[in-house]
C-alpha cells in the first residue's frame, strides 16, 4: 500500500469527470431519478438550469422537496398545503441562486461554503422539509397507499399545516438573514454589511437560534434510551480533539509553539475576546434555569470553565453505567441554564464569550445524540470563526476556522442528510490549513493534519443521498477515503515522534488505523461487487450487498482476472470500455491481510493505552477487537481467538455496565458458536451456545435465525452429536417452548422446525423411531407448505436447496429403513437417494461456482448460489458435515436392500469426505458409525471403492488424496448409531434399487 500518496484524496470530484464512474448500485439513471411532480416541474427545471452541477446543497434541497412531494401529491386532500410548501421552498432556493450566493459560472466544488449564514439557513430549511416529509411518510406509508380512514385525514392535514407554518417562519427568518426579503431590503442589507458587524447580531438569526434552544430544552427534559447508550468513542475523540484545539489558549500553558503563540499574537492586536475571569468555577455550580439564585446561574464568565471541564479526557473514563448517566445528566442542567439565560437576553450570542456557549451546547447536544440540532450549533460556531477571520486575517484565526470546520464535519457525518456537507466542510478546512505549515511546529502541524485526514476519510466513507434520492457510494470515493486514512496514520506517527508519546494523540492514531481497516474492508466489498456489473456495461445481472459478501469471504485480495470482459454492450465505445476496465484494475489498494495488520496495530495501541488508563481506553480496545473478529472471519483460527478476546473484554465490563454490554456479549458468543460449528467443534459449540443463552435470549439473531429457539435447536444438535440424547430432547423442548416469544414476522412455525428435527433424531436414538418419523413428517410438511407459499416470489424458497430439509429427508430414509420390512426399506432408500442427490448438487455448486464470476446469462446460477450460501449458513449442520453424515445413513439403507456394490461406493465416498474435511471428522458419532460399518459389513473381503464422484474429488487440488479413510481415528468415547440402523439383520433378497448408481456418475 502506498502510505503517503494522497494525490487523489484532495477532492471528491477528482475521478468524477472521467467518461464514467463506478457506483454502488449499477442502475440506469432513468430508473433512479424520480419524475418531477407536475405542480413543481417548471420550478425544478428552472432551478436545475441555474445552478452548478456540484452545488450539492441546492441539489439536496431539491431532493428533499421531491421526496416530500412524492408522498403528498398522491393524495388530493393534501395537495393544497403541499403545493404551497413546495412552491415557497423552491422559490427561496431560486432567490438564493439569483442573489449570487451560488452561480453556474463558478467552478468551485460548492459555491456556498460551509460555516456561512447561507449554508446555515439552507441546511435548516432542508432539515425542516425532511422532518415534515418523514412525518408524512409515517402517516401514509412508503408505497403511497392510502391506509387512512376518512375521519383520520384531518389529523394528517393538521400535521402538514403546522409544518407549513414552521416553514413559513423559517423562510422569513432565512430571508432576513440573507437580506432577501425585498429588493429594497436587499440593497439596504448589502450596504449595512461591514467587517465589524457580527452575524450573531442579526435578529432573524437570533430567532432561529432561539427556536433551536427551545427544541433542545424540551427534548433534554424527556428521558430517552440514548441516555443509557454507551458513548461513541471515536466520534467524541474527534469532536473533542477539534474543540480542544479551539480552546487551548485558555489552558494557561506557556512556551508551547503552536496555537498558544498564535493566540497571544492575535490577542496583542486587540481582536480577541476577553478570557474568563472565574476559571475555577465548578460544573456543579450550574443550577437549573429559573432558580433565580445569583451566582449560580449560567453567565459568560463561567462558559470557559465549564467547557474545559467537559473537554477533560478524564470525563470519558467511565467506571460504571451510573457515571455514564451522570455524564449525560449534566446536559439537562446546562441546557436549562442556557435556556433561562436566553429568555432573559436574546442577544446572548453576540455578547462576550458567546462562541464558548455554542461550543458548550454543542457538546451537550452530542451527548444526547441529537445530531440535527448539534449540526446547527456547529454551523453557527463555524460562522463565528469565519467572521473572526474576516475581521482579523491572522494565522491564529485561520487555524480556529479550520478546527471549527473539522468539528462541523464530524457532527455532519452523523446525519445521513448532511454527509455531503461534511465532505465540503473538511475539504475547505484542509485547503485552509495547508497554508499554516510555516506558522506551526512540526508536532502541531502533523497532529492537526492527521485529524483532518481522518475526518475526511470518515466523511467520505459514509453513505450519502444522491440527488436522485438513493444512497450512493462511488468506488472512487471509498478509495480516496482509504488513502486519506492511511495519510492520517502517517501524519499522526510523525507527530508522535516529536511529542514524546501524547496519550490522546496515540488514541487518535489507534482510531485512524481502525478506520483504515474498516474502509479497506468496505472498498473490497464494493470492488468484488463490481466484478459482475458496473455503470454503462449493460448487464442485467445486478449486484447485491449479500452477493458481494459471498465473493469477499472467498478471496484474500481483489482480482479482476475472472472479470467477464464480454458483458459490455456493443453500443459502448471501445475506448470507454478500455477506460472502465483499466480504471478498475488500478483500484485494489490492499488485501484482507493488509487491513488485518492495520487493525492489529490499532489493537496494540489500545492495549498499551489501557495499561496506563484502563477505564478510558477499554471501550475502544473492545470495539477494535470486535471489528478484528469480523475482519478475519474467513480464517477460523484467528477469528476464534479474536472473538474470545472480545468476549473476555465484555465479560470484564459487563458487571459494571450491565445495560450496555449484555446484548453484545450474547451476540459475540453466538458468532463464536457459528465459527466453532463450521469447524465441527461440537463440545465447544455446545458450551458457547449455553453462554449465549445465559447472556441474553432476546438479543440479536444467531447466524441469521431469530432468537433463542434456533440457539436451543443448535445446542440440542450439539448434544445429539455428543450422544447425550436426554439433554438433546430437553433442549429441543426448550426450543419449542420459547418459540412464542420469538415469533417470526412471516413464518412463525419456521423457528420451531430445527428443534423438532433434532427431537426426531434423539427419539430414534432412544429407540422410538416411530415417534421420530412423526416429528419429521410434520417438519417436512411445513417445509412443503412454505415452498408452496413462496412459489410466486422472485427468490422463492426451495426445499431441495435447504440443508436442514435434506437432513430431515436423510434421517427419514434411515428411520424407515431401520423400521424393518421390504416396502419400508424401499421408501427409506428412495428418500436417502433423493437427499444424497440434492446434497451432491449443493456441494458441487458451493465448491465449483463460488470463485468464478458468472456471465450475464448465469443469473439463475448466481441467485441460487446466494440462496444456498444463506441456507447453509443457517442450517443445523454445515454442508461439509451433513454430506458424509447423509452418505453413511444412505449406505446403511443400501445394505438393508442388499445393494452391496452401490453401498461400497457410497461408504467409500463418505470415508473420503471424512478424510478431506477436519470439521466432518469431528462428528465422532457419524465417523464411528462409518468405520464400524466398514469393519463389520465388509468383513468378507469386499473392498471399499471411491470411483466416479470420489475420483473427481481426489483430483481437485483443494482436497487431500486420502483413500478409503486411511488414518481415520475416532474418540473411543463415541459409540455411534450403527446398532440403530438395523444393518445387523439379515438383508432381504433384493439386489439394488435401480437408482443407486445415479449418485456415483461416470
């Protein structure tokens, strides 16, 4: 990986001017773009012609209006209010364009710069429209169907009318802020502008701030679950890092080259705000507003002291959940005090230390994860520092603006509707910061540069809404994000070399490594998804996230060699196709192993930091370990160690944070159980599943199944494989008893099928095959009903592709054969043959069609592959364990029918599978049965052969060439189920069942 090459990370559009761009969803534009509703079509078209194609802020506003109109205009009783709202908002956008705030002649990325009054008011209007739209969609449904009764319609109209009133007031205040109320007012507004008039002095802007504070005060008084959520460590690390740089000059330090020296220079020029007089004021001295106690209410002299206390890194060192709630409880007191202060003086922002109040409120709002209001406060903070730079263009003020824009980008990144604004903010911060290198020490410059690179990467990697209304993440953007994160690690390493090991800076470096690994994994997901189709190549085969996940798990690195070049349509020019493929070939920036090394470096950093400050850095260490476990999931040995590390950390934290980590602990146990299950570790899987149930039965699903019933069923199978059949029956009963608490939304009975399946096998092993057959008949009947229900679906459920159903079929055949009688043996042999035939197809598809990318006409194969991998992941037994198990059962049925030649080939294939797959060998009960059958049933000297399909397996380089199970050994504790198969009886005089040869092709 090129660590320092950041040539294409400077702008989001460096790759977008190429002949084409590769995007996440390869769908033609006419399918993406919503048609403009007729009532607003002319306004939208006029606005599009007047703006630059990169004016994402205006385009985002048009997108918000269209999303609202797409719902409201479908209902006649809403059209009057909806038309008025859309017309007013679009007219305001047109006024902004006509007034020169944005221009098509401008070649810049975004003529409306972040941290300006124009950006502030436009974002506020877009947010208001989105809120109204979300409320309306919640009423009438996403599909636009009228689900409301006639008497309920007035409630919807009232809600829309109230939204229209809010929009009117917001538009009026916004026009006042921009001087757009009338032509005469606009002229007077421009004449009154001077470098000494602070934007906070605008009455309209003060009214907007008052409205935000009112909403913030109301929401802070309401208890929500977000108050008990564990803080987002990386987000607060980034935000507090930028805010500390803004306020470092007030810490009383001296002799530090950097912002302190620049602040001193600026203060000597007479343009800095006065410092706080009461620096020792404690946070506890801030009382809830309205008390009237002099000396205890919030005042400008206390802003900085409280702000410094909030920015103290020790505030984030939580030892228990009570401290987290107390940390968030300060938001209630500070917000109430600020609201009380604002009610007494609306002009508080324009007075002394108003920007410190904004920074303080920004922190408190982020604590409650109300990022919509936090984004508005961060925008106002950037407005203040942009004005300070205009008044006094010194390096210190330029640096402050960069830090304010960095904080703004960090907050914007948490809001889906403002992802593009986050990118614009951090890009401007980087451009402005590049001119400060000569004014800062090497340590300060590289440290801040690393933070900005990291903020840029996190802003780029997030999904954002395109003007068409869909979430789009271009490959070139993800690639720039990875390069930017790598550049952040380089800068932060260089800064640490000059700092002597700053703790907070080392934590930031750890977050940068973690972000780089996450972005790298994301890039590989996107690249593998584009192996099938990309923009303008004309293939009808689409690529879904699940398909990208399947291909990614089976390749260490990205490789375009199997890319089918012929799928491009002939209408595309040769030059364009050559550009597309050449560009894609250059997009691989690393492998999974490279990104695993990055996350390992992050873990090493957090481990060292945890030794010095356990409470502060353990959450970051745990998050890094959890991501490492997901990253190395395709290497089971490493994944098991990683998940055990995650579980160890969560178990240490669970007693002190019971409300935060119990669900994650249960999920980690379940993920670990899934890996152990795929490796055939039966005993460990059983223990881990028990721990998963103990730590939360109603948490996230395990391997795609919902809740505790599936976990109980998996544990029951583990007991059955260990030949503890009484415990298996008990766990199967638990699965059925808990199903009512874990109902599926579509198929409530499906979740009980696994438990009943294992129960049937346990009953057979307990000497009650008739009861087992009844259970299996019920399970298979439900599977047939499900197939019939989904027959018309695009990706319908098919029994022959479900390993769990095939396991039922194999067990059914073995139980029928063991019951005795010629007719029962025939029916059992036929069931076993069908199971083996389907399992063989699944096995061949899994191991022979997983790596090559299918051609455009192989849509069915690709969809079937996806369905098979999903069903195999959720099945009771992995395919590698199920196939030889079913072969052993079928061999026993063939022996009952006297088909010795066929049974020898089937048993030979089973032994070969046991030799080839270690996970299959760990199924000791089945292996013991196979070996006992070989020793007892073929003691007359008949050789076990592995021709046909077995020879094809041996010729594959992925499987070892072991013949006839040589060297296979089993734990003596296993007794197997040979005696339950009825093979010791005298077989009937029937030679072959006619179809046995179908499973051993020539």
